[in-house]
C-alpha cells in the first residue's frame, strides 16, 4: 500500500516530464504486484518488482543528461 501511495504521489509530478507510456509500464507492474500480494500469489511478485525496477532504471538512463546525447 505504501509503495502504491508513493507511486501515485510521484506519478503526478513525473507525468509532466516523462513519456506516459513509460510511466504506464511501471504502473502496470505495480498493479500486478499489488494484485498478487492481495491473493497471496508470491511467486510472481519478485518478477513484477524486478520488471518495474528495470523500467525505472531504463527511464532514468534515458532521461539523464550526457554530453554525448547532445552531439
């Protein structure tokens, strides 16, 4: 619940700066994670969490400012 609440807070701000498609991918994984936790289906939780982290890392790399990204 805390993760979803924190994501909703951050989503509102991030939506101004980052593509909505990327953010929706994270939201989809977190929704699946939450649903699996509710029904105590723990074997899928780690996979969904790892996918969400992977997507967030991808967004971070994509949005970072590098001199090589200018030229």
